[in-house]
C-alpha cells in the first residue's frame, strides 16, 4: 500500500521539473509540480515519492490530516484502523 501525503506549496521554481518547496506540517521538502501544472503558491497538493500528483482543497486537506491524526492516536497496528472504522 502506498501513502500520498498532502502539503502546502510555499514557493515555486520555474525550472524544467517545476520544483516547489512544500510544507508538511512544518517539515519542508522539495517536490516536483510537473504533473500538476495548475498548482500555485498556497495550494494544497497530494505528494507521492517527491511528485505532486493532484491538487486538494482546504476542506479535503483538513479531513485527510484529521484522519491521519486519528490513526496515529488509535494505537492500532498498521491497517487495523481502517478495518475498525468500517464496522
């Protein structure tokens, strides 16, 4: 299973790969926006292995981060959280 993480675009370098600095809760990483040319500064993007793969609105970002926090706080082993939540 792969995990794509939402982050906020802080700045953009208009080079061949359209690189951006993206913040993940205060941790910043260099990310390519080549696959999401419409992304701009302040937008939320879903990032997988160093590439933004889609834009995400603020509400969807909030829900996603709340789910991640709930999963971390659950104390359940990986994968068990989603099984518990479906019941």
